[in-house]
């Protein structure tokens, strides 16, 4: 008589266990801002201290040769959140075209600027976004920090801190002033039994370089200038905030079932005399502007490993969707970084660098300065006509890209140029057909 209830109880327990095992992971994405690829302890910087990111690297699938497709904040962030190249989503620059005679301060208050920004926002709305797709699977999502394109809802987030300002307005308080919005959001998502996605993109170590004095004191005596000391302290400060975020996951018992992703939006080299960015960093086609470590950690599923295979920030989009059990859009250029076979067979990676301001927002090729490709240890930088000559580097042997081999290695230039043209010839409008808005 008691057998049936026992069987029913066992079946219900089995269902509960299977349901629990299949629960989708939470996702926390950490996006550093204007951060050179070598400026971490685990990347062997002799002075900069990043103990929390070093620990994350040791616990993650860590790709020491990650790249972003473009070395400027706005297009790079748009590519991370859409999984598409800038010439596809058409957000190739930071700002609309500025009339030559108009002062910069006036331009930011002008109708031309406002109208151009609206067009940029409209382009983003044409593409499915990572938080938007996760939202369709029941995720709550939070935007904090850098966000260029409208308010947080433009990106598909269910909540956020930014309301449409150029860099991210109130969102820029995260990290520099507070971490509380993230902690409150996580608490609310747990209360509602919802999986969550957090976009933590603080304006760190991005200028203004205003580190706390207690951190600056660590670097004053070892840096070649005060400007460099301040930048190094900003990296340290950013690492400290990452430690706060990761420790919160530990305290809340969330670490095992939360995917943590790390990437920088573009590189930075500090000019020791001015404190601004030096050549071969931001806005450039060199590794100093494009390269970043990429880390993905999911203790419940993935074992730590280190790879020097070149990968790209575009790979994060399909990687996270697959891990979260969400169908990815067709035609994505990225791969699943958690699939060793896909990483091992990774083909060339490509990118494109543009002017800071648009020339024509409907024609990506009009603002283009360089295309680039990395394949089999070779990197070709191909400028548009009138912007220089081709450059070819063996980046594993020459990580600073000091020896241009283009004249000596004409066959390599021709072979890589052919691959670049097959990827995107940068002719005509360059505008692909967009899917329906998400």
C-alpha cells in the first residue's frame, strides 16, 4: 500500500535534482576600460599589482592573446554586446561627424550631435543583444558603468544606471564611488529566483586618472613619471573593485554557478609627459590598442586552462549563449571558447579601426583607417589608401610590433590581404542586411 507514494516521492526528488542541475548559470561580465594587455600581475608586469584578477586568471579558461575588433570604446563595446563586427552593426566610431568650424564643447550641445547619437542608437536596435536574448530566457540583467548608446533599455537590459549620456552618466559612479547597485540587484534577483546577468564596465582605469592617495603611494617611486604612476594606481584600484565583486559572489554562495567573464574594451599606453594615450595604443591597429586577456570562469563546469591561441571578444557572445542554453542568432563570427576543438581549429581573426568621429554613419568604409588580420602568428595591418603602407609583424616573436616585415615578406602580405578582402573588402557601403530587432 505504501509503495506508490514512495515511488512518487522518489520521482519527485529525481525531477527536483534534474531541474536543479539544469538551472541556468548567472553571468557577471567585467569590462575594463583603456587597459594595456600587459598591465596585470599574471601578464608579468614588474610593478602593477592585480591580485584579484591574477586569482581569476588562475581559475579561468584564460586566453592571453585575446583581441577586440576595434581599438575604441564605443564600437568595441557595441561588438561585445552584439557579437558582430563594427562594419556590421555600423557603430564604428565614438561620436557623430563634427562640422570643422564648430568648437568641440558647442558640438556636444548641438542638434547635429543629438541627431547623430540617435542614429547610432537606432543602429544598435537593429541587432539582438546579449542581455536581450538572455532576457527572453528569463534572465534579469543590470547595466552599470560605460554605456554609450541611449539608456540601459537600448541594450536589452531589464535595469541599469545609465540614462542616455555620452559615456554613461550615472552609471559611471560604479566602481569609482560605489558597488551597491550591483549587490542590491543580485539580492533582488535571488529573491525573485531569477538567473541574472551583470554588466560591470566601470570607467576604470580610464582617465581621469584620480586614484586614491593610498594606492598612488605604491607607485610614485617606481614609475618614470607621475602620469604613469597615476595610471598604474588606477589599474590597481580597478583590480580592488573586481575583488569586491568576486568576494560578494563568494559570500553569497554564488561562485560555483556563476560564469565570470573578463575583457578590456581597448588598450592604453600612457604618454609619460602628457598623461594622454601614446601612439600604438588606443585608436591604433597595434596590439597596444587591440590586445586584451580574455577570461571565462565557471567552476561548476569548466576546468582552468591557459591558451595563447588568438581569440576575440566576439567569441564571448556565442560562448555565453550556449552556456546559458539560449539559441544563438545565425551567422555569428565568434566561436565557443569553452569548446577545445573549436579553439584549436580557430581560423584567422580580423578587425577594423576607424576615425574617432564618423564621416558617414551609413557607410562604415567612409570612416575606416585600417583593417587587420592575425593568422598563424602573422599580423597584417592594411591601411586605406592615403593612410600609410602595409605593415606585417610576427607578433609571437615581436610583441611590440617593432620590426615591419612587409617589404621582405611580400608573399605573406599578398596571402593575408586576400583573406582580409574575402572577410570584408570595405568597398561600397559595406552595410549588411540586419535581422529583425530584438
